[in-house]
C-alpha cells in the first residue's frame, strides 16, 4: 500500500470512534447469521432453536461476568426483561419467516426496523415523525412491495414476509429500549438477563406452537453455540457502544446489515429477481433517508432530542 493510500485509509478510519468500529464489525457478523440460521432450521423447529441459541449466549456472557451478577439491581432486571421480550419476538418471528423466504430477503425486510422506530414512537407515544423519517417510511413501504414481487403490488404478502415484517417492529422496540436504558445499567448484567429472558420465553412457546423436540444433532449443537456466541457479542457490543454512539449514528451503521446478508446470500447461491433487488435498494435508501438531518438543525441538536425522547 502506498503512503498516499495509507494516509487516505487513516483519514477515513479516523472518522469513526472505537465504539463505532465495534458496531461496524458486529453488523457484518449480524448479516452473516441469517444464512446460518436457515441451515440450522433443517434440524430444529424455530422456537426451540431460538431458545437454544440464546441459552448458549446467556451462559457465555454469564461465564465472563459471574462476579458482577451479585450486584444485580431491580432496574437491570426490569430492563433485561423488557429488552429480552423484544429480542424473543424479533428473533423468534424472524426465524419462523426464514423457513419460507430466502435469507437475503429476510435481512432486507428486517432492516425496516429503522423507519419503524419513529413510526412506533408515533403510534405508541404520540410523537409524530419529522419530515425525513416520514419520507423514509414511504420509501421503505415502496421497497417492501417491490421486494415481495408481484404479490406485494396487491398487498398480498406471504406468511414468511408478514412474520418477518412483525419481527422488524419488535427489533425497533429493542433499539428504543436499549437506548433508553443505556448508561443506567451494567452492560454485562443486563445482557445476561435479556438473553436469559429471550431463551426462557422461546422454550415456553415450543409446546404451544406444536413444535417437536428435535433429536440430537451436531449441526444443531454447533449452530446454536456458534450463533449464541455471535448473539452474545452483538448484544454486549450494542449495549456498550450505544452509551457513546447516538441512536442516529448507530442506526446508520446497522443499515449495512442487510447488505452484508445479501452479499453472503448471493455467495451461497441465492438469487433475488431484479425487481426485488430494486426494492432492497429502496429499503437501504429509506434507512439512510430516515436518519438524515433537516436543514437548520445540527446533528448534535437532533441527536440530543432523540436521546431525550428515548429516555422519557
């Protein structure tokens, strides 16, 4: 690498803080998990696998933080339960959807959680989204219809697409909750609680959903432990990094997740139709547009306002 290229790379890297670099790395890992989950579902039902995955994740985090668990506070239990419930809904429904739709399509639909954040705040908290989030919501809806193919044009989505869409709403709630509690709780303790909550609730849904307990499989075990380790790293990193990274900045970084999933899915042989690729591009554009700052407000002012909203 020439000195000029080295200088350019150093200048580019200096734009990102250590926390932001960590978020970029886990976003790449997150994108790769979609295809792995889809392969694991050949050996297990969705809720049992999600329960096993997050049980492994909870154990891994607990092993590295067991000394601090004795100082668990009521607020951390409360935060972990609420975040864990949203994780269970988000990942559980996403896993159900992966039974019938390609991993790359699932990733792009999941990315809709970004424009869903201001929409959810409007529906639940009565806070109307601004101009750019509103435009992002419209673009995202258009992208969803194209991504779903001809059926999307008639608003007739498949079951896999519908449950994945609902999972995106749950993930939006997770992001809001993490931002609300960031800085108020111990990262490791709250992560153990939220991962344990997600695991327990998933196992509790195995019987009601009619799933059978799968036979022992090395593929299932290795997939659960591997994805559990990835989930542990992702959740710890999100809780740690969002102490110093604004919700807006974090969301823009997370926007790369479906792109990585699409690249990995394509390398694995998945091929989305041309119309679906245009829809996927619109969803990524919606993610970026929804986080743009309107003229007249500095990024700091907008981020401060979002931070205040998240903590209320």
